[in-house]
């Protein structure tokens, strides 16, 4: 099977269990979603998952390891992974590595979906632009 016949894989990381389940449920129909409640758990999940992970969708501020620290470690191991960090961080300026993306919380499902599609399936993103 070619990669086009497989669902793209998203590694979803958030220490807010309700948000983790909500976002997982929203994305699960179109994507294979791996979820983790911490950065350390996410790194372990990524280590044991042998196929490609197309997107890291992580909370910015988590206990133990920030989303930036997680993304830095994960992109060193998987340079092709796209990064989308989300946060309710109040009006601060966040400096992200080139190519990393940011989504402020709270967000609506259509905002999240448009960003995810644009990052992992840019050929499909034009459908949402109209």
C-alpha cells in the first residue's frame, strides 16, 4: 500500500485529560491519533511507534517537559515531523523554530482542522480555503 492509502498519524500531547480526549475524538475519524498526557509519555510513544508520525500537536506548557522541549527532542529523532503547538498562554510572544506553528487556546474545531490539514495534507487544504 502506498502512503496515500494510509491515514496520516498525529501525536497529540496535552496534560489536560478533557482536552486530550476532545481533540482526539475530533481528529480520530480522519487521522490515526496517538495520544499522550506528558512529554515523556509522548517520547516513549514515538519511540515504540515504528511508522511515520506526520504531526506533533502538543500543548505548549506542561508539567515536567514543555511542548518546545518535546518538539526539539522529537524533531531531532524524526526531522520530517511537522509541529503545531497550542496554548492558552496569555498574550506573550512565543518564539518558535522555523516551520513550527502555533494555535492559541481556546480554539474552535474548524480552526484546528484547517491547520492540521494544511500541515499534513497540503494538497487537501485548498478545499478549505474556498
